[in-house]
C-alpha cells in the first residue's frame, strides 16, 4: 500500500478499538484485504454477551448464544491473522499523521488508519436488585424468549423507542406494561394512537420503578405511583429503554458527534478526522443490530484499505 510506513513490531496499517461484532468483522475483512491489523479490547463479542439467544442473524436457524457468536467471530478473525493483545487502550490520539495507542501494559502502538468500534453501553436503573436475571435492552433480540409463556413484560421508558419496543413485545407477550416516571409519555401522536389500539398494552405514566423483585430472576417491579404509594407489580421480564451512552471517552481527538454523543460519519464511514473511521453502535445510524454492526465493520475495513492506497 502506497501510504504505509516501514513496519515495526507495534506498527500496523490499522488499529481497531473494540471487540464487538463491528470490530471483529473489521478485523476479519481487514486482514483479508492485506492489512496488518491489531484489535484492542478484552471481551470477545462485546455487548453480544448480553444476548441469551441471537435468533435474527442469518445462518443460525436455531439461534446462537451471544457469547458463542462473539467467541466464534473472535476465533475467525484471529485465525485469519489479526493481532489481539487482549487488552484495552488507555490512551489514543494522533500525531504527525500517525495514530498512537498505549495499552494497559504500557505497550505503544502506531497506525496510519484507525476504526473506532467501541459501541455503547445501555443505561441501567440504579436500584438495589439491579443484578437479577431477566433484564433486557433489545426487544428484537430477547423478546422471542418469552413467546408461548403467557408472559407479562414491563417496558421502562417514555419515548418513541420505548413505544416501539412495547409494540414489538405486544406480539409476543400476554400483557405489556409501558412504565414511565414522567406524567406524560414523550411519544409521537401516531405512535401513541397505535399503542392505544393494542388491548394488551397498558400505560403507567407517573410511575417510578424503585426496585426489582425476585430471587435470582425478575418476578416483579417495585413502583412508586403519582400518590407516592409503593406497590409490587408482577412481571416476567423487564426491557429497559432509558437511553444509551457511547463509549468514546478514550478519544483524545476532536471529532464531530451528534447531541447524543454518536460519531458522525460520511458515506464511507469516515469521521470528521481523516483516517479515523467508525463502525457499529458507536456510529450515528438508524438501526442498531448485530447484523448492521457486522456490515459496518466490513465496510470500514474496505474504506480503510482505500484510504491507505490513496495516501
């Protein structure tokens, strides 16, 4: 590649930050495109480890656990030749046209191109029993786990996204409770009308969830209503829709983001900083799924290779 500098042991064509679906796919495609690739992160699969059964990814008719999916994607990229130090970066910046990274072992790395695939972290309720099983963040991913179980599910949230989750789950569960501490739901009128037409969705505005009930798994939610009265509502599962936080604190490079903190990219997935690409859930997009993250990773690797050829 025309723009490459002489390689040292820790000098790579591309640094990929993140070992979720986007980062692992970018690694796989990068090495197959002839790039020298290093990937930082210590949890193969990233947020896929929160998915009990990934049922909407083509090629797995019986589903696959998110953990197993991540392990297999990691093994495939490693077998192709991507380097995995299995550590996180502590510092990441760019100087004189080279991206520089320092890992937790104080090892230093450089590259002429980088892909940010650090994903996002779901916001959780800060309640005493927050660690119980049965707390989910994706109705498309985990909703089908409750099919045929006569389930009562709670969606905690107030905006359009929460409403969409409620509609998705209404096709699966016997009953869906849409719970918000706000007195008025922040949804579009058309979405509110659709929800009102669903007989198995109940709206609970002005209701704050203050704890979860259960032994090892969710059995109910403890709420405080508009009259400051506490009660327990029996549910089989909870879907939290109270926002996400992108994992971009590591970036010491000024880049354009949305008000919500997602990285803005052009049609080739490059950020506002030349040579810095973004893929997966950290990027501003209209869909956040394992499949779309993988597609982002493949495209980012392709455009990294083009960027290096043109340097």
